[in-house]
């Protein structure tokens, strides 16, 4: 069945509201609130699916901006569906809420939590997903901004990522978080290394990048097949960046990390993409370092903003663990001369929290719905009523 375009928008909106009021399973990520609900008539009929099938109502969260966004997610899903099997299908959009088909199965993280082996068959399937991404032609993708780096200009692509971190994450948040960054020992020019070393990247054909391919975004069916969800921060650029973010966020055991990298090479060669392997060792290491290094900003911002006004010792301990882990991981990539101790991290968080309380700032802009100080909200995407 196909969505019924003749259905008036007001009826679709009414049915959206009725299903959302009825409630279901709520899942929050960093970027969206997802509500999984069985679709009843007449909405199931309106959007062209079988009654009783689960659907996912997906609404962007208002939160600090820490990742670049290039396209509307629903446009990406339409573009990749012919090349990547079982991606969610956008059924309808009302306002800022999209209704997607629901990927049956469980996140890979449920069977294999972060830091545990995933197994050879799963590694092969993940490598195949990268191969499928490499097959998506640029002509099938949504339009890119005029100033987006040209195909193959890997140095310009990394500099674009560095500029985003500096101009949209670090500098705009210095007014409210600058003292916290300084107390943690994060250098003010932490990204300079990556801007300078971008000149040494080998030119490499660009492609579609998911940029967030980790265990929670890989849905495993009972038969062990994998489908990919959460395409909202997909980019077009150097495929080694996608491999690097995957290696960092997946939490592989060391031998599986090496094995996945080799399977990625094999997949590229098998698909006639051997030119993506030029200079791979040096360039992949740089992209991995960049991913780890830039993560100190979102990890610090999210940990601090998650602290409630009446944060207790347990809340500060959780925030401290997250920030200290990010600093420890970034010590090499950011070339930190010293690593803040756990006590220093917690003292810095407590001082920031106290100062914020005195200034009257909201405990969390993701919940408050406003921007205070210079903590920025991600813009609400403007999307069409259909998909």
C-alpha cells in the first residue's frame, strides 16, 4: 500500500495527536524523542500500512548543538532506500514530528554491550553496510550547500568539521562554559592541530556518511540481520571519517577493531572503491584522533547540563565519570600536557553548577525549551507535510 495523498492534512494531524496521546514505548536519544506505537485505523490506512504494525513518532529535541547537520533526515531515508536494505521509511510528517516505520528487532547493544565482542558474522554485516553506503551515488542525495567541500577535497572536509567545532560548539559556549573548559584543562586552541594536519590528507572520493553507526543504531533481527536507524546527522564527505566515528563509538575489543578495518578494506576493493584506500593508515588515525578530541566538548556540555538543580553526590559522580573518561581518551589526540584528576573534574563541575544556579540559568535547555547564556539549541528542521 502507498500513503493516501488525498487525506486532508487536518485528519492526519488529528490522528497523529490521538496516537501520541495514547502513548507507547518512549526512547530518548541525543537528538530525538521516539514514541513507538501500534498504528490503528484510520491512521494505518491513511499512511498505507497494515493495522497493528508499530510505527515510530520521531520528534527533534531542543538541545545544545554539537553535531553538524547537512540534510533533513527524511530526505536521506528516501535517497538511501534503494541501496541500503531495511532503512526506516518516512510515512508522514506533521509539524516537526515524523512518523517512520519501525525496525523490528533489538539494538545490537542488547546482545553485545559496549566493550564486548560482536562476533565475526556481525563484523561482516557491518562491513557490508559500509559497502552499501559506498554505492549510493551523489546524484541520488539531497542537494548540498554551495560552499560544501568538492568531491575528493578531504582536507577541506576535515577543516569544515573543525570549523563547526570551533564556531558552533566551542566559541559560542565559552561565555557559559569557558571557566569549566579551562578548569578541566581543555586548551583554548585544541582544534588547531587538526586544522594544520588537514593539509596532509590524501584526496579521496567522497560518499554518503552515516556518521553515527554504533551499537544502539544497529538493529539486529532474530535471524541476525542488521538494519540501520537514526540518519539525522548523515553527511557527504571522506568515507574514512565515517569509519573513524564508527570505530570510536562502537567500543570494539581490540582484535575486532582491527578485523572490522580489514573487512572495510576488503569491501571497498570488492566494490571497485580501491581509490578510497590511498593513505588510509595515516588518514584514518587522524580522523580517529579528531573524533576523540572533539568529543570532549559534547561530553562535557551534556554531562554538565544533565545535572539537575538539586544534584546529589551520585549525579555529580556520574557527570564526573563521563567527563573524566572523555579527557582521559582525548589526552593523546589533544596532546594534553596534564590530565585533570577525578577530584579536579568534580570540583570544576560543582563550581560551574553553583555559578549557574546563582545566575538563574535553567538546569537543562533540552527540557527548558529556551536558550540561556550562549548554550545553543539545535534548530527545529523545516520539513514538508509528506515524505
